[in-house]
C-alpha cells in the first residue's frame, strides 16, 4: 500500500477499538499511535483539521475537564489557542482519527474510517 493508514487510537475507547477492528477486518493493519501517550504537535493537529474540514472545536471533547477548566468554550479563544490546548491536553481530541496521506476521517461512527480503505 503506497499510503499506509495511521490511527490516533485510545485502546480504552469503544469507538476507537471498533474502528481499528473494522480496518483489520478489511485486511488493513494501520500504524497505531496512542495519542494520549504521544500527543500530536500543534502543526499536525492543524493539518488534520484541514484534512477533516473541521474547526478546532469540532474535534474537541467538550465534556473533558480541561475544556471547562481552560474556558475553551469561550468564543474569544483563538484557533491557535484551541489547537495548543489539544496538543497540551490530548484527552481533548475526539477519537479515533484515521489518516491516509493528505486525507483524514473521524471514526464517529467507526464506519466513517472505511472511506480511507478504498
């Protein structure tokens, strides 16, 4: 495969496990990045947001403590600040994210990642 898949994975998340299982069922073994242990850099998060066509808040888990503690719901927060918060507190990143070259898919629902296996 010329563009192997990469998954930002949290093994404790049922959606992340389901997306990984769907990929494996299709014979695809992605590179697994446990993003809570190895957070992406702000530049990578920005690139992924562009590939997903999302604004930073669209990729954020709003129920997590850092979201509230850092007042990230405040409209005055810049995109740069939101991206920096996701890099510093990767628990804020919605999961799973699957990457293939310049393309990306958010596994909500898990089946959404299958578009990258075509």
